[in-house]
C-alpha cells in the first residue's frame, strides 16, 4: 500500500525554539521535512477575548501513519 502524504500546519510561540522542534521531528523520523516560516502576527479568539501574538508557523511534511 502506498504511503499517504500529509502536510501538518501548526504554530509555536515566537520565543519557542521552533528550529529545535523541527529538527527533532526529522531526527525521530516523524517528519521528512519541516519548514519554519518567519515570525508573523496571529489574531485569534481565546476564552472569549480577542488576542494577538507573534508566532512561528511550521509546515510539517509527513505520512498519515506517522500522525496518529
């Protein structure tokens, strides 16, 4: 059966070590590749309030069987 490829999009706080997280995913073979995007501003609703924070987005390239 052929592998089913997926992209996982997630964000981390700007002060988190996104590079170390991405590297760990690749080293542990949980992802084939992780793209780290530059810091961005995110606006979202949390617990009834509108928040705004600087975050980093990660694009994680993996297979479906590694996401469960």
